[in-house]
C-alpha cells in the first residue's frame, strides 16, 4: 500500500529499476558556472560538477584555456546567509577562499587555513581583504591584513545583515538590511570615509529603506557610486556623485537578480565609460550597453541592445578588456562561459567552455513556448511549456507542472538536462512563474506576502487546467512538482478539488510558522512575510498521491516535518512514498544522489499513470 523507502548513497530503491543510468547521465550533464570574475588578464569562475562534492575554482587565460586552480577539498561552500557568495578573491599570486570551515589562503595549489569562521563577499582592498563575517546572531564587516598576523579588524557590526563592501576613492560603500527584511524587500546603501588599515568614519545612508531595495553598489571609473534600486517599482541602475542620486537608465525591466547570494555583478564598466548590464523581462534575459552621460541627452539612444544567442544570463558579468565575460545559456545551449567582444561593428561571441554538445541519451531537445494564462479577473501568469521531445502539432501527453523554489526567483529559460529527461520520456513540462516570482517588478514580487499557498497554487492550477482544456495535457495524467518553497506550493495544490493526479515535493517546506522560527537566520524574515496564506499543510486535506524526496542533512527545511507529514498520510490512508537521501542537504538537484531522486520521480508518475489505466 503506502511505502517509505530510505535511499542511501548507492541505491535508488527497487522502483527506479534501469532508469537510474539514464537519470545519472542527465544529472552528470548539468555542469554549472558561477562567480565569474576578471583579474589581471585572466578569467576565474567556480565550476560545479555533479557528484564531485565541491565547486572547483577555474582560471582561464588565452594561452592555457581553462585550468583547475584549487584542489577540490579547499573550496567547500560558504554558508554565510545560508547560500554564501563572493567566495574568493585573487590577490597577486594568492587566492583567498571562504569555505565551510573558514578562510583559506591558496598559493601554488597548496592550501593553508588562515582564520576559522564564516566569511563571504571577499573583496580585495589596499593591503587587506574586505568581507562579511557571520556569527550565529549577527554580521560583521571585516578587514583582514594580507601580511603579518591575519587578525580580522571589525569595521561595523549589526544584528542585521551586511553585503558588498566596496572600496572607492577615500570611501567604503556597503549594503545593509535589517533582520526583519529580505534584501529584495528593504536594503540600504551606506558609505563612510575609510583609510585602509584604519576604522571607518561616520556612515551616511545613500539609498534604500523598508520600501526600497538598493543593492549591488560599485564604484565607477568616473569616481561615482553606482547601484541598483527598485524605487521606481523596477530594479534600475542609479548613480550617486557625492551629492545627489540620478537614474542612469530608467526602464520597465529588472536590471538585477534577487540577491539570494552575495557577490552578484549584474553590471560592469567598459574602458570607454559605458556600462554593460543584464536586463530581465519575465523569464528572459538580455544584455545592453548604456552610456551614462548620453541618457541625459537621448534616453532612448543611450541604451543599446547586444544581440546574443542567450536567453539566460547569470548575474556575474566580468569586464575583460574590450569584452565582457558572461555565463549564458538558451533553450538549445547549456550553461557556458563566453567572452562577448564589443569592440567591433557587431558583438562577437567566443565560447570558453563548450558545455554538453549532445543530449545524454542522443535524443533531440525539447524547446519551450511561452504562455500567458489568465488566472481570474485581470490577472495572468507566465509559463514555459516544453512539449514531449519530437512531438508534432496537436500533441497530447502527460504533463508535469513545476513550481520553482524561492519563491522569490523565476523560471530559467535555458537548456536543463533534468527537464529533457522527462520530455524525452513522453512527458510535457510546464514551468510556472507564479505570483511572487522575480522578473516582473517589485509589486508582483511582493504580491505573495501573506498569500503563500493561495495565489501561487491558483496560478499552477490555472496553467494545468488551461492545458487540459487546450487538449495538450492528458486528463488524469497531470502532475505537480515543487522544490523547497515550491514543494509547499505543490502540497497545497493537491488538496481539495484539484486538476493534479499526484505531486512530487523535494526538500519541501511543510509548516510556514515552524519554518519562520526554525529556519536559518537569513530566511526568517522571508518566512514571516510569506506566512498568513494557506498555513500548515494538513494530511487530512491531501487528496492525491505524494512522493517526498528529502535530504537527511537539510538545514533549510527540516526533514522531521516531512517525516511527520508522511506518518499522518499513513494514518489517513493516503498513498505516498518517502525517499530520504542520506547526508544530502537542501540542494538535492546538485547532490551526488540527484539521479536517484530523478529516477524515483519518474517511477512515481508512471505508477500513477499505470494505476489509472488499470482502473
């Protein structure tokens, strides 16, 4: 009847069968690139390789190509604000790296532990390293001398959160937000006089507050401080010249990503003073070049689009001479690091990491169409619909509706082999940018506050019902899948009268009130703002089979909550399966056991389909 399986590091349970090798191939193809930087004629990035257990720091130079720079055991993952970011700084022939166990210095491949503690957002200063250090209940802005005794000097401390220490001409800039806020809701930008080796002067707030998110400060070549603010309702670029703040390139689009990690770089400065910038509109990204001085003369002509083959660009731009390095992807291109040369009449793209040239199983690739689906009244929701691989016109197939995690993120308009794993097996997949997603402005981003488990569920159900009515989704074979916050959405989507035949929930949040008190420090304000909607998931309300996939070492969403809900479903005789991944944390998709999770998910859907056909 109901089953509870524990999955270790080497088995996926009997239900997955010979699907595991195919799932493993799909996972192995999902290489990721992050924290791209340009330093002293070279490019650096972190490269995540599924199953490797760590991110590798890679250096690229024209003469050598990509070269692994650090031993895997040196990298680890910084847990500052849960997700870290800004994990390394290259200073001369040394690399300073913030890992899980503290701050390390790496020279010639040899690793030396320097300081215990949790560090992130590492930034080279003058004779020192600037960064953020987090303790159990507070943050510090710190400076670590590069020579002598590496004792951190505390520049500022707070029960809130710091980010982005950036050294300018006689000034230090940084961002700060309170423990009652998330940085995408209310974040402030501060500056103070600073002489390296000393303490900061009297801080002055430049922008931000409870109703404004001011993020990503960066000093420009003109000596002005640039930053991104959503004071207009959209994250746009602004400039502070020491006396006033002016908009650089106003537009009804997002020019920054929600700062889940530290160290984002959504814009950079070219040698001629222009600004290159990522712009997000819904799930789609594009690159533009802005003339900050030309905006005053010709606002329309000052923003020039850069034609690229990418629809997804990560917030890690790195200016490299007359070019800008990007981490780009599209529905037909996996993530790759590329140099975009901007010194000619048309941009030239030089790919530095080729990505996966063919599908893991040799099949074609399913590419999505973008849908706009009405959701009652005058509201609509955007979804990306991937047909079954090779499907012609008039197709009808089982459908997986996916609620992304966050919830303050967006669908990714890029090739993902785990998506293709399902489309190549006859499923359609619909990724939903439900209420609360990024890419649609501040009001839409905050519309889920107090409505979590209500509006997001309505949006996912509307997409499912729309595709059933259109004849694309096979009735009785429509599923919902969600991870983390999206898992909470998926659980509520199979309560009451629902179009879904079953749910898969990965690393799911079950009880928002409990999460608000038990979650890591960074998440608590997010939980508090989202609470007030559908409330705790109750087993008595669930009407469809559920597959739970959860890591036993999850520090964001407690595994005990899922165990309890599974036990309650057992009591109510609701079909379910609990797959526990030993030693895996919150990020199941990037773990060594991701293939087992993927195979179990496929087996879950097939078992429901087989059961409905037998009935």
